[in-house]
C-alpha cells in the first residue's frame, strides 16, 4: 500500500510523497479503510491491522487492543482480539467500525457514548473497545456492511437489508421507530435482491442485482445530527407528517445499469456498466461526469468524486456544484458545473481510498 498523507492525518505529520506501508511478516494487503485519524488493513490471511487512533476512549481498560485504539499507533499493528477470526472486509466511521468475517459474522467496536444512536448494533452497549459479534445477525450470513455517522446497514447473502441506529428522516426504512440499537430487517426492501448498501448522512442507499438504485430518507442536507440531542429524535419523528417507509428509486431503468454506488454529503455517485459516472444531486437530478477513460471504481467524499480508470493508471477528481437561477418566485436548476483533475500513477492501482476529513486530506492506493 502506498499512502499520500497531509497534516492531521493518520501520521500526525505531512507526507508529500507516497510511502510504502508493509504489514508484519511480509503479509499482503487485500483491503483497507481510512477514516479521519484511523486506518485499517486486512491481510490475505484475514488478519486485521490498524494504525492511527480513534477519538479518546473515556473508560480505562488493561486490554492491549484498547490501548492501540486509544493512543497514536504509528505503524500497522495486529488486532489481537480478531486473531482467530478471518476478516473479509470492514467499514468504519470516526468512532466505530464493523468487521465482516468470511463466514458472514459481523463484529462491532467503537464508542457511541455522546448521542447513543445505537450504531454498534449491540443493544444497550454503547461503548465496545474490542470487536464483539452482533448476535441479532447470527441467523443470517452477511455479505456487506456499511457504517455511517449515526446509523449502519448490512446486506445478507439472500439480498435482505438490515439497518440500525438513528432513523432521522426515515433513513432506516421504518415508519414506526425513531431509532433502534440493534439490526432490524427492512420489510419494505424484501422484494429487492440487494447487492450493495451505503449508509450516508440522512439516507440509506442500496443497489439491486438488476442495477437499480433506491433510497430511504433523503439527500438534502438539514440540521447536523450532532446538534440534536438523542432524546429529541422521537419528538422530531412525531412532528414529521410523512416518513418514507417505501424506497425511492433514484435512476430510471432507461438511464443506466449501475454496478456500484457511493455517497457523499448531499449527493450520490453511480458507476454504470459502461464505465460512465452519474452524479446525483440532493434534488435527485442526475448528471454525467466526463472522462477520457472508462472508469472501473469510484469513491465519494463530502464535496468531491474520484474515479479510477480501467487501466488502473489514472485517477479522476471531480468537484461538482449546482448553479441555480431565479425565475420569478422559484429557483430552477440550470447546470451542473464541475472541475476535473487527472492524476497519473506510475504503477497499476487495484484499489484506493481517502480520509474524508477536510483537515486530513489523506489518500491511499493498493498496488
């Protein structure tokens, strides 16, 4: 793995050129995830390594893993609590992480003490320093997980959708809950064969096996969840006249067949079967991003979209914005403006990722 990192990132120092990250005993990396000041890597043997730091944990423990999560770890270190588990992939937020084992078991760890959204999925446990299995999902074989800031989601091998955490704006897909601290199957999504899910700010986005994209909640940015006390969520949902408990289709079947979806703050980005990029704004209008190369992978940050070319040597960076003009008493969206930058790799890249904190600006590529 080669990393591009700037100040306040997982190394607390500026790195202007790629540096090579090697795991102990020469193990190869098959998957990694970056978030704010924490980085995880999964080896070919299914072992999880971490470096950087989670936000300080308020309780004191003697366990070694807790210390590595609580203090700055400059080099990749094995998570001993997962030593006997083979991990396939993971998803993390600034405060919590979900680990997906090869056998379909989901493990959760982190801190949810401030607001008690229930993102750990462990019931009344809001602080779990070591990864613990989510028992509610034990009867299901999970194939993909997504951890957001205030909620999380998972997909089973049968294509069923599970969500938990805050139901602000109806993003969990339930009409009768303000929040839940354990995974619940979304009944209205049973009819879909779901292949991917994304937990973003005010929505849960999912992609079906047929290539169609649906949404629970909304993309439009509203009051920050961090400014809303946990006890107020029930009151907010009672006052809301309608909670969308049926998913809303984002792209019509005639537009494009989608193979991957990512989400940022107030937008969705879709990769189509033909290698095109569709950017969906908060009012659910789609725009195509131009590229000279066919794109094989995409990633969304709060304000930017990245695309990796099919050859693995070119990285596109777009920063879309909507321009509106006043017409009488109404605003009409006229154009989607964006700037495109292209970065050239000296080796073929298989996978890449970014720290999404504005002050972090870190990036990583897997060769």
